[in-house]
C-alpha cells in the first residue's frame, strides 16, 4: 500500500482504506524522526484544505508528531501556497493535507522542509516510507505542544508587497474567479478585496464533495462554466484554480483558455524587466515560444523535467528567479522558490492594469505555435511503447531523454513521458502549423 500511495512528489490515496487517521498518525511519527535526523527545527506547520477528512487527518498527524517530542503549529484552512508561505516565513518544516484536484474520495499530504524546501521521493519520502514500514522507537523527548496560528492576512500582505504600491489601483477590471469549491474560495476574497476590481465569484463555497465540477482546470470540461460567465459578464479575465489553489489557469475576454506557456512567457518578461539577465526555468513540455521570449528579453532559459521537486531544486542550483510549468504551476524565487497560483494570477492582473489592451492582445506575442495539449494514453507496457516510438524517429531527428522521450525537428517537436501514478503515457506535440501538429500527433498515437 505504501508503494501505491507515496508518489514522486507527495502522498495521495483513498480516504476509505489508504489515507486514514491511523496512517496519518504513523506519518507524523515517521516525519518527526526524519526531521530529527535531518537536523530540522522541532516544530511542524500543519495546513489543511476543505475536505471533510482533512481536519481529522491533520489532528491524527499532530498526535503522531507530538508523541515524538515535536511541536505543531496548526494554521487551519489554507491553500498549498499559503502552507509554503508559512514554512518560508516561519522557517519551519510543514505539511499540507490535500488531494489537490482529485475527487472527494481522495486525500493526501504534501511535505516540505524549513524554508518550503520540497520533499520528494529522492529527498525524503522514501526514507519516511521506510520509517513507517520498520516502525520508529518511542522518543525519550517530552510530548510536544499544539497551537493554532492564523496567517491569512500575513500571506495576503506578503503577496501584494511583491508589487509596486499603486499596481492594482489603476484601471478597474471585471474579474471572474472559479474556485471550484476549493481553497481559492478562502484565499481569493482576502486578496482581491485590496484590488481595484469588480469581482464575480463562482463556486466559492468550500465543499470537498465538489458539487459543481471537479476542481481540476487542466480538464477543459471543468472550464466551461467559467468561459460562459466571462463572455456573459463581458469580463476582462477569468481565473480558474484547482482544489488546493496552487495552480491557476486564465480565460481571456473572448472566453478562450490561455495556454499556460503564454502566462509563463508573460511573467518571465515582467521578471526580466526588474532583474535583467536573470535565469528563467521552463519545463520541457512548455511551448518553444517560452525559450524564445526569454532569450529575446535578455534572459537565460533553462529547460527542466516535469515536476515541482525538480524545478525547485534546479532553481536553487541555478539561482533562477522564476520557473513555469505547462501544467499551471508557477514558481517564484522570492516566494521561497515555491509555486503559487495566486501570485501567478496577480502577475496577469498587474499586466492588465498596466495596459489598455485586452488580455488576448497582450498575449499575442507569446502565441506562436500550435499545440496538441496533453493527451493521455493507456498502454500495457510503458517502456516497450516508448521504445517503439523511439525506433521510428531514431537517426533523423534530435532525441533526448531528460523526461521520457523528446523528439525535435526543425518545425515540430513532441514529448512522450510516463505518468508517475498510472500506466499512462502523456503526449505533447507542438508544430509551426496546425496541419503539421495534427499529422505528428496522429502518427505517434498510431504507433502507441
């Protein structure tokens, strides 16, 4: 079971028989042991999302951690980026109880060291899993304490302080936000009340049963309500957040989805204006327009494999000021290299405030190529399937294996990479023309 629920970057499973209070208690004990060995501070910050199972799981975890002599600070309801803020601001290790965009029957945990440093399989999850399997001797330290601390207003102040004072007091914007009954329904009102906007909220009621649609904006079906509302209200922009609000997707004034690569490019340009010549990270399924825009604006582009723990590590090694992922995750050096959907949304709003142009016009320079979007393929044998595709393109094209298989030609590229959690291959194709993109997509799918 542990092998199944402990993923590459987090822990996730069914609340019925996998992510239970008993497991959460054991995780608290094991995490305390791990932190002791790593010489981390002896206090853990604990945040939770709106799922009915999150508070009991957080309580059980706290019992496990305090039994080992750890102190616990419970910040209550929080988005994942708010937990990262707490870990960074207080310089303490943390844990967020959330299953992000997964349906109601799931829950999970995202862990970090002090300063919001990520914990993935290689950086600690495998050690923690071993402690759970083997059992941890009872600590000789006295039982720790649990206290509550409200950090919402400090989180809001920190985000807004990253922008010049009058940034959000310029022209008035009409903004529709779809929180998907997730944690943006908690954090967005606290942020948006400070901005010169007319806010139109959708599904702000916190409800871990997701009665309106799944809180997963990467699926187009879950964006339809927001797209209709943006057009009906003649809004300037629509914002869609996932369940734990660490991802943000944009809808332009026409009701069209903004490619996350275009938002990466937009933020990169703003960051490079304030810190010229800096390094910007983009993951390998981002549009090649991102790398071009970074170079055109005097920055240094750095290509990364997919996944937050990889990007955060690369940011630390390279000194990059920003990183963008095609999945809607955006990472900021002065946010402890953590990802924040709300901060990405503020960058988009700041750009709109600075201009009289509609969002679709602002993003035109970054929309240069045609993309297939991510296509999931169920396969019997992941390795065999990738090998079959590789054999087809061997010799005539540039191949690399940074993450799965990437094949690059003059006018197109595609990436085929395995899912970390399912027997799936994820395909992304981009080309100079829509026709060529369709041909390459069909060719690879036929091979699979």
